[in-house]
C-alpha cells in the first residue's frame, strides 16, 4: 500500500500534521508513507522515522501552472492507494484529483466534495484542548483508524545535539545554568507582541531566573530584534547573548534542545519547542484562535490570550479582529499575565 499525505503550509502546520504518520504506521506497518510539503518546511520533519519519502512543493510549482501539472502527473505516476489532503486548497485539490487514488480524504468544503471520496467535517470545539490535533486525526477515520491524541515530535541526531553543545560552549554559554530562548518576533507584525511589552517580559524572565537569554530571529529581522534588546533593562541586556542563534532551522532546533524554556510569540517556534519537550510560555496574537492552537497545555506549557483577561471584547470570532491587532495588542499589557509567567518560571527552575 502507498499513502500520500499533503500539507503545503507553514512549519507549524507541517509539524502538526506529521502525527498522521505515527498512526498510519501502526495500522499499516508495511505501507509506503510519503509526505508532500513545501520544501522550506522539511527541517521540522527531517529524520522522522515513520515517513519513507518526501515530495517537495517548490516555488516553481507555486508560480507556474505547467510545473504544478508536472508535479500532479508525477504523483499520478506513483499510483497511490490513499491520498490524505490536509492542506485542501486549489493546488492540493488538483494534485489529489490527478492522483487516481481509490481513497481520497480531505476536509469538507462544498465546492470540492467531488474531488474526494471522503469529506470530513472539522470539529468546532475540542474535547481535549487540542483542536488542531483532533481535526487532523479525524482524517484517519475513513481508514478505520481510531487513535488517541498523538503529540508531534522532532527528531534530532546525536551529532546535531553534540555540535550544538559545542557551539553554545564556544560562545560562552554555561550549560549548567538556565538558558531561555525568547521568541521575540512573530511571523508578521500582526502576530508580534509590541516591542516594549516583550522587553518587559524578558526583564521578568531574567529577574526571576537569572537565566542566560537567547533571541530567536533571522538575520533580516536583526534591526527589529535590536529594538527589543534596547527596550530591555541594562541588567537584562548583560544576560542576553544577542549574536548566538542558529544559521539554519535545524541549528535552531538543536540549540533549543538545550534550553530550559522557550517564551514569546505564539507560532512555529513554540510548536517546535513542544515537539522537543522544551517547556513553553506563549503569547497569542489577539486575532488568532487560541482554542485551535493551544496544544498539549499543562503546568509546563502555558499560553495567554487577550481573551483570557478581557473576554468582553470578543463579541465576534477572533479572526474578525485581524485588522485591529495593533489596537488590541496595546490592551494586552504584560501585567495582565505576569503572575502566570512568574509561576511558569518557578516550575521550569524545579
């Protein structure tokens, strides 16, 4: 049997959807399990023990109908028995349609039902506080796979872990003392906690833990990260290793493996830290639905949302406030969740 899972989305989505392979492998131990993803998201599923082959959705396929058709025809030539389309957008609709698989599964949309043999309706509420996980596992029901919640995992090699240890020591990091990674920036301005506010959070982290602090950012974001650094107290600045960061996603993952916590903007970095079993404290953008993405929360994985403290604002679904993100962020002051943050920091020190 050959099964293809399609998830042409961002890093957090690709990581979350990788749980399907663990369940599929249990049901079909001898099947060939393939994953079609955007090429830049590969590092979060690299070395995954249940995925036999990766197919990359390239920029060429995204920008050219001819290249998309070539990809769809190559999928058809592979003769898959089952296609599970988690992405469920036009390009994946086309790829699935061409696949000629006998079983085609995706989420229910009135205008694409003809493409799939099984159209699964998403849940609107979670039974386990992990709605994104539950909705993905629902896609396995047509295959008679009934499974408990599965936590996404990232698989680092021993060499990667050792090399990151050497890297950190070479840059003056003491591995015997607490290390905290700060997700200083979100994937966009409307997912980024205001600079002066995240600086206050970083000051609290240092005051409570005396930790060595790393910033998660990429080179093109350096100026924004520097502004956050400059908003921190002078004492906190002394504890920030501003120029210590991974030059690739795998390097970031390997460095994060050695951290006591990741704290900051909710997004891919938080999901990756959870998949590495690193405790997280995440700050949701005011327009993102926390119910869907607050995965596997406990005393070591905490998230906060403006709705937690000012529910009266949310007379409509969160996504309708996307254009009001800046205004709502200003209401989301750090003092609202400082007590929660301090409690979290006490837990990670123990």
